[in-house]
C-alpha cells in the first residue's frame, strides 16, 4: 500500500491551509506490493483479532501507546482495555505484526459456510464477448488478443466464448466437436428480453471450459469466427441486403443476458467472473441503443457547448447494468477499437463501476490489445474490497476520488469491486473545527484499512503408480491491510511549501478538474485550473513578503521554493492536454472520456508523466546525455544531442534529430542502453505504450513535435494574449497581482 500526501507538513490551522493555497490530501494505492519507499508490509495471521478502538473503531498499530492492561488510540486518544485473548497475545509482542510495524497485511479466517477457506472451490472465471458486427481486421486483432489471454490464464481457470451482433452465440468446446448455439436478439426494444434464456440454450458449465484441457479447442474455435454478413443482418432486421450498413450490434442485450447467465454460479463456482467485451462501434440494436447522431456539427449551429453536451451519459442503461453486474459478481473490461463516435460517456459506467477498465484504440493498425490483455491478466488482483480511511479527531476526509462506490450506510467507506496493484484513489481533507490541530506538537494521524479477497491456486497431484496427473484447485483468501501514518503540523508557510509533493498536488487537481468538466464543461474546468495556479502564486508572494510589490516583481517561478517550481509547467501542460483542450481543437469526445477514466485510476507519478511527458537525450544509443529536458524546440537545439526518448506514458517515441551523424544506427540496436531503458519502461506500467521511431528530416515528425508544448498557445480560453509558456506565465502573474491588490484594498 503506497500512500503519498500533497504535503508532509500539514497546515496546523484553517488559516494556514487557506494561506498556502495547497490542497491537503493523500493518494492511496492500496494493493501495491510495497509502500511508497519500496518496503513490503509485515505479514501474518490474525487479521480478525486486531484490537479496535471503542470510540473511533481505528485499529491498534505500532503508533499507539501500550500499557499492561490496555492501549491508547493514536487517532482519538481513547484508552482501551485488552480482552483476555488480546492480553495473552500481547504478552509476546514479537509475534504480533501490528506491534512491530505500522504497515501490516494479515490473513482473516473465513468460514467455509460463507464461501471461503481452503476447502471451498472458487475457480477463476473469464468470458470473452466478441462483437461480430465488425470488420475482418477487427476480428483478426481480437483473435490475437484472446490467444494472448489464453497464455496468461492460470491452469484450472474456466473460459467462455460468446459472440454478439443481431444474435448471441454461445460456444461449447468441451465435446469432441465444438458446438455453437445462437439466440436471436429481438429488434423491438419493447419486447421483454430474449426469446430463449441463455441457460436454456446451453448450460453454463458446458459454456465455461477448463483452460488447461481445452486451450487447443478454444484456439480452433477462434479461427472459425467470421463477421456477420449484410445478408444476415438484413434478414434479422427485415431490410434488403443492400440497405443494411455495418451494424446491428446488440451489445446492451448481450451484456444483460450474459450477466444473468453467469449469476447462477456466483458464490458456488466462482467468486468473481471477469468479462472482456470487444467493441467495434456503438450499440445500435436491441436494448441499450446509443444515438451517435448527437456527435456532429449540430452543436455549433445551435450554440450549444459541445464539450459539455458530449460528456454526460445519454441513457442510464449501462450504469444500471453495472449495478446488476456487481450484485452478480461480474467485472467487465471494455476494449473499444474504433475511430468512430461510440459514446464512451455512456458505456464507461459498465466497466469502471463494475470494477473493470476501459481501453480505447483508434485503429487496428499497431494496436496493443494483445499486449494489454496479457498484461491485465498476468498481474495479481484483489476483489470484494473495502477501503476505509480514518483520521485523528482534529481533521476529517472531505471528498474522495476514484473508481469506487461509497457504502450506503457508513461514511468514508468505499467498496472496490476489483483492484490491481496500479489502481489509485485520492482523498482531500478538511478541518473538523476552526481551531485546527488543538495541540500543534501532536502529529496528524491517518489510518487506512483495506480488506480484500484473492484467489490462490492449490496444486494437487494424483494418479496411479509413477504417472501422476495434475489437477488444479483454488481457495478463497480474505486479508486485511492496515497502514498508519503520522504527519507533523506547522503554521510556518515556508515549511509547508518545502514539504509539497507536486505530483500528488497534480493528481488531486486532475481528479477535481475531471469532475468539474463533467458537471460544468471543459471551459469551466480550464478556468478552475488557471484560477487555482494564480491563487497559489498570490499566496506564495504574500508569504514571501508582506510588502506591496509592483506587478513586474511578482515571483511566479517560485524561485525560493524548489518543490513548487514544476507546478506552473504541470498546470500549463494540463491545459494543453486532450483532457482540457476544447472540442473545436479536434479532441474526440470518446478520447477525452478514455483519458478521464485512465487518469483517474493512475498513481501520481504516472499522471505527471502523462500530463507533462519526460524528454531524455542520448549522445549515442549507449550513453545518456541528460535525464530531463523541457518540452520545447529550444531545449532540443541547446542540448545538441542526436537522439531523444520521449515518454508520454501512452507512447514511447525515439526521435533522431535531422543533424544526427549517419553512422549512428537507426533504429537503435536491441542490445543498447536506450533499448534496455525502453524495455524497462514498458514493463513498469498498467498499459502497453506504443513504440514509435522517427528520424527527423526523413520521417514525418508531427507526432513528436506535437508534444513540444512550451512554444504552443495555451489555446481556447482567452487566458493568454501571446503564445507559449512564457505568455501563460504572464497571464498568471496578472491574475495573481489582481488577487493581491483586491485583498490589500479590502
């Protein structure tokens, strides 16, 4: 569990918090294998026996004061007594993990009657739902992706293949000859469901095949998949063949039926079923049809803000379906491969609210779908998670951010359906009363409890004589992770600024601006970001000097505080990113939605890299010249290096300057330092970055140059009168000066 705070020295009072203008909060990556310093948790048993405070229900930790008969809560100060069992345990504190470390991961005993324990079967279940109202190229890509997925699945997993278009296809590969049963989707939306339930068409346990014994049969069936013909779609819709365009994609009906189909074995065969839905366009048939006509020029003619109109969902169908999926133990990942408007604003809820992920690929060319799905299945994940953040009594959680949903009964309790080691969530804090931290010498305490389930394989061998045969069994484990942290409060604004973590500040700012954009539109989100940076600059200058300064001497570079110096560049880059660029600049609404979903699940360092990419120079493929440059043409010219590596998180671009010596090998050799760096970067992230090689002067450099943002206009908001980062700084200086003058005048 990695936890990073916006500041390591907390403002001691509400006045200090307002005076520094830095958001107080934390970013939490609960299922990370280690903390933010790389230290793993102390592990053990007895997660259900850790003593809890009688007043605030916090857990005993190594930060608590221990006495012979009891302990004092580190959060609220309540003195708690030990029961007989705890008293016996704590007579040997060396065997109690919660007393040795502030970061523990403890196993919880699970009653087999409740669906857990070593004796209960909990098989991993995976289902691929493939769109057949598609092109040949799309289907070939999906086949490659599913072959990669089969290699990543652990032996003993169950796998099902379903197709959808104007009909649903279910495949049984367990017999000597693979079978497919088709159920037609009614075109009339008012008809009540499918004519035949999927369970009646094919029993679920015939549909779900063990991967270890049926992998070859599954691969063979994948080769038989073909896109539905226009003749088939015409018959289904009652239209002539020539009048039927590519479509008849009954995605909503198919997903609703699949969730109901799987729900019958939830809690007996499986604890979590993961569905991979491959889409080549918007649902246009059956239930959950999305009207793609809302994307177009009509907004300009009607004077409607397209950035605001295209971000909300059209219909609640997919949000409601996600709630059903959660109750059925089904998690859905959506892989959309299309350059047409698909309305991800509506579809996203089916993935992110069921615990899944949303992936978007503009074309089948050079798509990373196979690598992404292999990576997704290869990393560990937890499910059925509950995340609870507690604080000491002088402050409390304010807003929470991330792909979780709040508990309907308890405050500050979030439920997470499925969580991997990259998934990150954020909280901001507010003071519980006007006095702030009543005793400035006492630390502010944050405790995060994360309870989760995992499926662990148990390999058994059995057989006659010397020829054992392997069989696979899985057991459900429940664990509790507890992390307790202390932060020192201060009224000294300079100390607060010196303790700022700019990546976490950006992380929470991105969460806030995404919510603002969804609520009030992208323009309002842009205004919020610019206004905050101007306020920060004003507060910094006021803290620096109480004297009235002329406008030209206002320090907007934070020259006396290194921790703040990257923030103006990060904010400028955020305004230039597709997240906040305007619709008329050519930002596709589906791509904006995809980035919102991606960025709101990333940890702070990855968000910072995605907003302000890292540009590294190399004097040769085997020698790094400089670890980081600003994103400008001037930086390229001044460096005089022939090779640059640009890491944008979603892309890795190797750029050779036009003046590079012809003897320098292009592309770089596979055994050089540059290639090793690229391979390392690829391994250490949740998605597969697309690798591109560009030779300046020979290849089109537009992609690389588009990331050199510091000479580009901030665009679209009227915030600058010139172009580039320099003009943006001046706009911030002007607004900061106005804030200072207004407060002096009042």
